[in-house]
């Protein structure tokens, strides 16, 4: 990834105040943490999410969207309903298999990462972590395609959730950036980030490579610049 310079604002949170400092660090490969093996807790959490996602898809495929409940999804996945709601806000979010806006997780991740490496790298890492958590199981992806085709309403739910997530990320980044054009810059950054993510999914499917590897490759190509855009 090519080196660049950024002058952006990071947030220091304390119990009594919120202070701001300008981040002038260079953004280079040295700032990107090496990928670490998942800890046992994180691995179990990811496995639980995938199990619930799979259970939700299977049940909808068998009984239709209206015939599926949160309790049924949790039962098939072998978890409690409490565990279900620790991961998902609705049965639809489990079916779609994505983070939902409004639970504070995205905002928390962005702010925490920005404290460490600045807003640009924070956005990139949050998106990479999100795409890395998506299952690479081809059969599961095919099952999701079948379910989405059978239940068109899920497309509107997915689109609405995606827009909400993007809006939440824009709001957080706008708080972190300096200048009168902070919101516009945040909006552009999030839109580019999601374009990179969508392209990574396409590359992963077309070439049969891991999603995280596809994301890194697409991001490298973007950083290198392309005469097409």
C-alpha cells in the first residue's frame, strides 16, 4: 500500500470530557497490523454467528420468511435467544448476515481504531474486519442467493440496513475529521470504502480467493492509482 500523509482529527474520550487532537502521522505499511490468529473467544463468537446465519437461511429456505422465528433460529443453531440478540438485532439481520446499524458496535469500532491509527486506517480496518467475518463457504453463499431470490422483501431490508450503516459511519467520521468540509470528506470516504468492499466480494467470487485477500488486493490497486479513474 503506498505511503500517504493525512492531517485528521482523533478523539480522546475520558469520563468527563471529549478532547480533540490533530493526527499528522504518515499512513504506511508499518501502520497496518499483521493479521493475527483469532483468539479462542473471538473464534467461538465468529463460529456462533456463522451457525446462526446458516440456521436462519436454512429455515427460511424450508418454511419461508414468515414461518421463521428468532426462537427457531436459535434452537437450530444450538444457542439461546439471549445469545442470538447479542449478535443480531432481528431475524432479518441474521438471515442477511451483516452488522446492523444502531447497536453502537460500528461507532465504537471506528472511534477506538481512530484513537490508534487515525480515521483513514480506522475506516479501512473496520471494513476489512467486517468482510473477514463473512463466511467463505461457497454452499452458504449459494443458499443465501436462493433465499434472497425467494424472499424479495429481504432485498429492501438489506438495502435499508446498508444505508443506515453507511450513515452511521459517515456521522462518526465527520466527528473525527477537521474542517468545514468534514462531512463531505467523510461521505466520500465511506462511499469509496463500500465500493472497495463490493469489488472485493466480486473478485473473491470470480477467482476463488479469501475475502480478506481480495479486499487487500483491491485496496492496493486503489492506492496505487488507476488511469481509468
